[in-house]
C-alpha cells in the first residue's frame, strides 16, 4: 500500500521549474511522459484500494436508506478525495529520484 499522506506532494496546483524537470532526463517531453505514466499507475492503485475498501460495505440487498446513511463509506471517500492528486504524487516522486524508468531504444543500441 502506498503511503499517500506521508508524501510531500502539494494538495494544490503549484508552478514548477521546467529546468528541474528537464534535468532528470535531459528532455522535457520525455520527463512529462515518464511522470504521466507514473501518475496513471498511482491512479489505478488508488482506485483499486478505494474499491476494495468500499466493497467491504457492499450488500446484495441495499435499500435506499442504508445507502445514504452509511457514514463509514462517506468517511473513506472523503479521505481519498483529500489526498494529493496522482499527478502531484508522481511529479514529487520523479523530482526526488524515486521513479525508475529506462530508455529501451538506447539500451538496444549499445
């Protein structure tokens, strides 16, 4: 399980220094592709965790009153909504050298 709350990723939009992003790969576009692919991975993992936690509350005979009164489900959903967004987490991970990536084209040439 990824520890999202311990991340130093911001909860709001911030301006990034493009030279910091460019320094990691040497190409701003390649850096953005790496970050976006990692953000997709993080997003899928978060979605899986949320769905597994919410599945514990699923029953086959929900009536309308039970659906609206389930406070635990609401709290879990609010927790996930308050987390930093996957793209912020991915960018923070990328800039702190926590993202592994490789360039298959350059590996096959050598």
